[in-house]
């Protein structure tokens, strides 16, 4: 079996996930304030959404891609409003005295919140579409290659979130309560700022 598509997918998934945006800030903040498990669940929600959009690009599902891109206005509106809400809640949340419990509704809530939030940005399809097309891998009809690519994207994105939460968790013990409060405020303002930027872009 040719491992090249899987390795290319790994590299693409890692590179698409790595830039620090609103999801990255949420992941860092949740890791610091609520523990590594909550932060990793946040990142894995985004990784799952990346894999979904990667599948659309890799399998050449033009009908789904066109539908999502055509409806990107309402999706981005929802995403912008949700980011503003998350930013407000984050800025107002007092620092936790200990890491949140590692299971149950909290982890699923962190996972699905970022999964849904990442899906509100259908332009991610264009990112994968351009990258796959540049490698001559988009919509080739080779379903084995496409599946390997999508699996690689999922693993690469998950690897980034695992690395990020591991590093942040190592620093967590050195961050005192007052610093966590300021991190909450700065992260909340930044996340809300991303939301406002998205809303403003819809008016342009």
C-alpha cells in the first residue's frame, strides 16, 4: 500500500490546524483553566470538522461543496454570533480552582461546540480544495487515495491539538489564579474580536 497520500494528508491536516485562530485560543484557554482533557476535546472537535471538509474536497463532492459555499453567509453569521457569545462567556468566567472532571457532558460539550463552530466556516473546503488540487489529488476518482488523504488530515489535525494541549498543560502548573483571570479576559476579548470581524466582513 502506498503511504504517500496518508503522509501528505498528515502534513496538510497539521498545517491547516496549526495557525492560532479562535479555536486555538479556546483550546489554550480551556486547557489552562479546565485541564488537558477539556482542551484536547476542544481540539478534536475541530479536527473532526477538518476531516469532514477534507472528505468533501478529496472525494470531489461538488454538490455538497457548492451547497455549503452558497449558504456560507448564514453559516458565517451563526459562527460570528457564536464566537461573540463564547468570547463574552470566556471573559466573564472566573478561573477554575482545579481541572474539570475528565468525562461526561463537559468533554462532549467542548467537542461538539468546536465541531459545530468549525463547520460554520465552509471556506475551509476551498483551502483543502486548493491544496489537494495543487497536489493533483482532488476528485481523482481513486477512493482509496481519497480515504487515505482524509485519514491523514484527521490524524495530522489531531496531532497538532495533542501537541498544543500537552505543551500548554506542562505550563499550567506555573500559571497562578490572577494570571488565569487575565488569560480568560484576553482570550475572551480575542475570540469575541474574531466574531466581530466575521460579522463585519458580512457587511462589506
